[in-house]
C-alpha cells in the first residue's frame, strides 16, 4: 500500500539505524492492535452464534414476508458465523 510507504518513511529514519527502535515499536504496536481486533471478532461471532441459537434474534422475522426474510442475509436468525 502507498500509505505504508509514507508511514515507514517517517518512522524508519536513518538516524535510528541500525536497530530502528521507533519504527519497530510502531510496527509492533500495529500488529498488537490487529491481533486484538481479530480476537475480539472471533469472540463476538461466538457470542452472536450463541444468541441466535437461543432464539434471541428471532424477533427480526416478525411481520416479514418470506421474501423479506430471505433478504435479511446475515441478519437472519438462522445465519451462523464461522469461527
């Protein structure tokens, strides 16, 4: 990505070489944030699947025609996320 090259040119400055502690710290922080968001996403999908299995999302079908129920897509109570 072009934005990566801009960020790297500001964080991996030659004056910090050869170990580049600032650049590596920023890169590592970004990786930690990405990992935390991935773990959160997994647990949220597990939570949502349990809620759907318990019938807590069945209210979404009330008053809808069969065609409208099909159009719900991933909001349909029978939809399950893969975790």
